[in-house]
């Protein structure tokens, strides 16, 4: 194969107030890759469209009163046309309570906007698609 790629990634980190932080990122990827005419490679002719062109995320982290903390992340991943995978949004959230530095009790959820979403579909190896399901869990952490 031959060709080229180009893109850009932007990142921002803003401490809104001492206890609240916003972080964000955006990336753009353009691929122009073609299989050589004499190639015996059995993979598809072009990997273009197998990586997301646009991706972004925004994360909010805030320290709340009474030793609570809250984190929320919203992200977007563009569609993968060559794999027939649609774009998706994902929302993750975490609420933790740390009454002393060595102990944390928390609850978190991942992929809260959808019951599940497809992230990868093999195009030349017969394996299962990668689906991310909604997850909610709690944790109890001791540090020593």
C-alpha cells in the first residue's frame, strides 16, 4: 500500500474555579491510502474509512462539599464507512465520596446514552464484533 495521512489534534484544559476543571479534545484524521496494483494482500483495497475522521470529548471534574467528587465525560466518535459502523456519542459519569484520603466509595456508569454501541467490526478475520454495553458499577477502595 502507499499514500499518506494528515490530521490535527487540539486539546484544552481549563480550571474554571479551584474545584472545577474542564478538559476537552478534538481530532481530525484524513487518510489517502491505496493498495498497490501488484499487491497480493487479501485485505480490502483501501483502509480509508476504517478510522474515525472526527472525534471529540469534554470532561468535567468537580470537587463537591463533604468530600464528594463528580466526573462526567461526553465523547463523540465519527462513523466508519468502510466497516459500516455508525457514529456514536458516549456519556460516562462517576460520583465518589472520600471521607478520608485512604478510603473511597463510588458509583459509576459508562455508555449511559445507549444500551450498547458498535465500535469495531472485523473486515477480514472472522471474529466477533466489538460492542460496548451500558455498565453501572460501584466500588469500595482502600489505599494503604
